C-alpha cells in the first residue's frame, strides 16, 4: 500500500507543473493591459512604465515564468493587483467558501445518485424504475444557470422559503444558518453530478447484478439483503471513481452558482479578477482549484486501493 501511495503522490508533481505552465501561458494570452486598468486611461507613459517595472511585467515571458514559479514554490503567488493583498490569502479565503458549497452539493449528488441507481436496478417496482430514470435524465439535462434562476424565482421570491443569496454570515448565524442558506445553491449545483452518478452507478450495478456469482449466492440460499450488500460492495470502486470526478468538477464548476447566489467563493473571486485583469489572483485561483482536483482524485485512488486489492497489485 505504501508503494501504491508513493506512486500516486509522484504523479501529482508533473501534473501540477503542467497546470502551472498552461495557466501562465493562457493568462498571458488574455487581451487587455492590467497596467492600464490600474493607473487609468489618462495616465502618462512614464507612470505606466514605472508600475510595469515594479510589478515585474517588463521582463520577457520566460523570465516572468521563472520568477513566478520560484516564488510559487516558496508559497508566494504575488499580490493582488486590484486589492493589494497576497493573492493566496484572498484565494484560500474564497476557496473555503467554495469547499463548503461543493461539499454540500457533493453529499446531495452522491446520496441522491446512489438512491436513484438503486431504485432503477435493484427495485422490482416499474414505477420507481421509470421515475428514477426520468429524474436522472432531467438532472443531467437541466442547465445550472436556468435551474438556479428558477429556484430563486420560485422558492425565494414566490414562496419566501429560502434566501436568494449570501451565506448568512452577515447576520451572525451559526451552522444552522449556513445550512439554511446552502439549500438552494447546493441543490442547483448538485443536479448535473447527481444525474451522472445515477447513470454511471446504474450501469455498474447492472453489470454486477448480471454476473454469474450473484445467481450462485441466491442458489445457496443466502438472504436477499446479504446478496445486495455483496452487490453494493463490488460497485464501490466504480462509484468512487465517478464520485471523485464529480467532486472535482464541483470544486471548479460552481462559478455560475456562486455568481447567481452571491456566494463569496473561488469562482466569484476568479470571475472578478478576470474582469479586473488581476493576473496573480487568476493564476492562484486556477492553481488552487487544480490542486484541489488532484488531491480529491488522489484520495479516491487511495480509497479504491483500500477497497479493491487488485488495483494495488496492478
């Protein structure tokens, strides 16, 4: 198991280095001049050159990348051009809110997806099978942006059941208040992953159910509930792989949800940084999201190795 874990950890380094290169190059291709947005259109060329030199933007691209990568290894992603504070501090503060939202959405997606998959494959009720198929298809097809707006119009403006945005922190609320404010954004964010998990888990369950050893267990007189436990155990590696990808997707894919519900997460911070041409924040935000995605998949790989010894031997 130690060798298995070491191999997975070694893969993280080239992955993050590749992400760093891609992020740095793509950010430099974004049109616009961050210096002009800072000093204003009426500034003198001397003032622009002075600020460009102070920020290190007068160097060549390779030199800029080398300096940036060296500072990054030391935990310094530079200062936010717009807010004049360490970019990592700003990004990590926002990422903590994204982690809360993504975690809640992941729980909804995982529990709901597995419930739908179980109803579709393990249930003998035709109505439940059709209903689970319809819900999973609708969840995958419904655009998050539109669903979020419908939730606000229906449950916030129309019925007044839930708030239309924010985190509740301004009201001094605790854990219960946070959960109350999470209901609509977490549900809207969870729909697509829920549908994907339901579909993929249904396929994995169906493959296991039709295996020959399941009939042998029934023939030996083993109770039905124990047979189902064996079936679920054998689908855990596939479900873990699917869930890991969807959790990683949530960490970087809730931008629209955060903007619509005014959730102060990483997606909203990066969106604001893009509009302000705040390069250090954009780079730090994408790197933190990539690192989180890699770590989530690392944890999933380890859990799969613990559950399925064949993966460790492979």
